[in-house]
């Protein structure tokens, strides 16, 4: 793989990396093979959003994609969600080609995408009530699941509020609860924390890892693909960080983040954390700089 | 003057200024009417006494009630067709492509222009008036419903589809509630248009449909115009039409607010 060099350097920089872990491709949950996506616009040259993108995401892995804006991160996520179809290559879940959206792959959107006419409780239970996720459950079981998700994200007392009555952080908690209520096998998150202020963001990063199950054994965790433009957020959350470059969107490097779990504020303060953040920044600095002057 | 008294004074002055223009118009109208020398010229004082007569004799309330029944019937017919049709047009492109040219080519045809057809088909009674009202109210409701159904935030549709909902289920659970505010606007405009149309319809249809309150407010105005020539009473009717329209709109707005507790407005 073309990113192996960076991969190894990042590993070498961090002592204590668990070398016994099996290679990701052996337990690949999601697989992108030579994936490309061109957008055809009538009367204009087609734009290439993503090119030659190959990546395996292991079962239970927390994979974060970072890159400057316009690098095609969201397009990759949308193809995993089945909201967009690749124009080249294959995208598979458990070896089966992804042909459209489905409840096995839950998506959390940047602007929350809460239904304004539903209360917090109604939003969290939406997929259970109207989608296949709750079809095997009785009304009582559904209500219990919704309640446990409300408890999980700490929205007790706000269950009957409408989204417009919530703060940004609470909306994001509601969106997260709705995502996990459907119990998807894969969680796809498109810059879910980007609109939040800095403190709320740090708190929700911690919450996200708790809900993902960083205290539990790796086998019982869900697979996550998380998009962000914040490098420190990527390093804090990820098992691996996929760094993308623009024009066209390609995978530039795949970097292991061997920081011990559970992660917390001490992780953020550690020199390893700083070193990894710096390293990733060095990979995209030139492009990020160019993006600010063009 | 105390501070409180001053505040009250400012209040009274603001209130006075607020009614300065309407009050001046009434005064000028009264003066001009009296100066004209023609006893039939309506003036505010005669309008008020006519209004008292018409309400006391129950003529006006009965006529309004009669017209309201027709408006509600026509409006209900319009809404029952326009809302589902508009939702289907907004949600499914194939329906839109087929129906939109029809709607748009009929839309410029005024309700009053189909009056001859309505009378031919349904006679000169309530049924014809209801049909004209329904025709008039149909277009604003359907156009706004289509706009509402097409204007749903696409992220909400994507969110629902990633939860595995079928397209039909998405229409019911996402497009319909998301389009409700636009449907509400369409219903409010439709109600206003329906009320306008009933006056016009009864002017023509009701003239032969019997006397008294059964003709509705439109026919009542026609009688005052064509037979008894009572301009003061026509003015009373005009004011009554305006007040009823205002009340209907306020009622619908209240209903919308109750139906959509999530909307911040």
C-alpha cells in the first residue's frame, strides 16, 4: 500500500503499540476498493471528488477521516451510507456491495437532521417506530430502548422538548441517541461536532467514546467512521486516522493511533498525543494553507 | 405632572396618533357626504344606524351564516383534493410532470369565469356556489402544498432513508409534517380566496335563489344594489365581509399554532 511508509513511521514514534493486533483487512467490516466518484454537471467538465480510494475498516474500529475542506471526505461517507453511488470501484459491508441506504449503517449528520416536529423522545424513537430497526420490538420494548438511549446521552428532563428548544450540544446528544437507538452495525458520522463551541465539543468527544464503548472489550464495540477537519479531535477519537488530500480526493496516509484506552484529558495532555497531532498537521499543512489563499 | 401620569399621557397620545388617519377619513367622508346634498350618499352615521338595523333584524347574521356554510363546504372540498394532490406532486416527480401543466393552465382562469358552467351543471343554488368556492380555493392550497413538499430539507429525507424507511413511509412521516407550515399558508390564502369567491358567486347565483338570509351575504348585497338601492347597507355588508375574513384568518392561524406546537412562531 502506498501509505505504508507513513504508517510505519507513526507506529515507530509511539512506544507500546499493540503489535499483536491482527491486520485490519482480516476482519474488514467496511471495504472501499479503488473507489472513485465523479460528479457530472451538464455543460461543465466533470469534477472528480474521490479517486483511487482504497481502505478497509475493521469490525469495532473507530476510524477517523481528516482532510482539508473539499477533499471528498463527505463523499466517501455518503458512499458508505449508500446515499451516493461510486462511479468506480466497490464499496462493501461484510463483503456485500452497498446499493443504497440501510438501517445497518446509521448516519449522524453535521446539522443534526433532527425532525423539528418530533420531541426528543419522538426523534430518538423515530427509526424504531417507522423503520425496520424496531419492527421486531413491541411498543413497550421500543419505549424502553428509547428511555435507555435518553439516559445514555443524559437528556433526562428534556425528553418532551422540541429540537428548537435545545442548545447545540443537546441537539447533538439527541442525534447521537437517535443513532444508537436503531442499533446500527456501523456508525457513520459527518463532522457531528463541528458546529459546537470548544468546551461542548471536548465534552461530547468524551461522551462519544463512552457511548462507543471504549471501556468495553474491542469485540463488543461498533464500527465507526467519523469525519472531521479537526486534527486533535481525530487523534483523540481514532484507532486509525485516514488523511485525505484534495483535487482529487485521495487517501494520503493511514496513521495508527496507539494511544491507550480509555482516553481522557490526560490523553490530550500527553506528548504522544501532541506528536501525532503535529505529524498529521505536517501532512496536510501545505494544502490547508493553499486552501486559505485560493 | 407625575412620571406615571406622563407615561399615560404618552400612551394616550400614541394611541391617538395611531387612529389619526382612520378618524380623519371618517370625518372627511362624513363632511363630503353631507355636502353632496344627495340623501342616498352613504355617510358614516347612516352606515352605523344601518348596521344596527341589519344586526337587530337578524338579516345580516343569517346571511353571513348562510355564506359561511357554503364557504366551509367549498373550502373543505378544495382542501380534500388539493392537499393530497399537492403532496403527491411534491413527493413524486412523475405526478408533478403530469398534473402541473393542468393546474397551471387552469389557475389563471378566474373562479367567476366558470360561473356559467357551474350554473349549467348545478343550477343556481348552493351547489353552484360551493363549486365556485372550491375552484377558487383549490389553487392557492395546491400550489403552496407542492412548494412545501418540494422544499423539505433534503438532510431530513436522507436521515429517514438511512434509517431504512421506504419512500412511501418517508412521505407520510417526513414530507407531510415538514410541509405542514406551507400547507397552513395555502389553507389561509385559500380561505381568504374562498370568502372572496362566495360573495362573487352569490351575487350571480343567489339572485334567483330565493330571498332573505338564504341567499347569503353576496345576494344580500346584490338586492341592496339592484332592487332597494341602499348604499349604506352595502357598506355595512362590505365591512362585515372584511371582519369575517379577518376572524377566519385568525382562527386558522390559531389552529395552525395548535397543530404545530414545534414551530417557534
